[in-house]
């Protein structure tokens, strides 16, 4: 049932692993799959699609969005991702942070480093890169935004030095993957959580991705 992912080789200077979701097979529609529909308890108005709301009893309490004490040195507005804990923090600057449970790169495919939000998209479309098409020619060339799209309700595209490094902070149509190491490097949040984060961070926001307690490579 889980969507498969491939590792992409980025250009020189970018991280070695990159994330793009391959819909093979695509996750089933909320309306057509009873098992998937059981994860949801309603919806939040949004455009052009309403955001399905996950039944929080199915999510470990530590991975539910909450305000927590935060003692890190990062400036207000910084996004800090802790790969080991599978958490994303948005620093409030008053000794607290907004904490979101995340799905992160599986063993051997996670990365660490400093980046920034280069662009943002609401209900993004998905297209494979030329590398992905070369590896798997049968891939669809385009997948429209929607409830079945693996990028979910929002995407924030990570850049370094003006270049898209192919890593994203995005939503997911696989809520059971939050708190797991499942991707090829991208950071996934519940759709309702990524929509919340999206409204709080502008383009240019600094993003620090830590592994083993550090983000410096």
C-alpha cells in the first residue's frame, strides 16, 4: 500500500539523495478505500480541495502537533528537523517551538544540512524528473494535485545557493507513515500540519536538518 520511492542523484554540491514520490501504484482514493478512509474523521475547508483531518487517536501522542519548550539557539522562525526523533520544529523565539511529527528518510537515505525554503506551492502537481523517467520509463509524466497526490496539500521546496536540491517538506496521503523512516529524504507531515506550517513560514525561511544531533556535514 505504501508508495514506492527512488533515490535521485542531485547535481554537484547538492545532497546525494533526493526525494520524489513515485506513484506506483498510487495510494487509493479516500472515497474508494475503506481502510484508508478509516484514518479520517472529517475535513477542513480549503481550496481547491478540502483537507482530510486525521483521527489523532491513530497517531502516537508525541507526533501530534503541539507547542513545546525549546532551548535551541536557532533564531525565531527557523525550521529545525530532527531526523532521529522524526520531529519538525518551528522556533517561536520565546523558549518554545511548534512541534510537528514527521516522516523522514529511511536508513541510509536521510541527509543533514542547511537549506532554505526557495518556493512554496498549494496542492502541488507532481512530475517525475528526467532521471526518474530514464530509470522507470513507464512512470506517468504528470500527476495532478488532489487527494491522491503523494505530495499532499502543500509543499515547501528546499534550496541551497539558489538551486532546488530536490528535497521537500510536504504533505502526505499516507498518514500512517508519520513518525517513520520511509522516504528518500523528504520531510512529510500530515496534510493539516503542513498547511499550518505553510501559513507560518515565508519563502526564505532557514531550514536546519539534523542527524545525530548536528546539521553540519
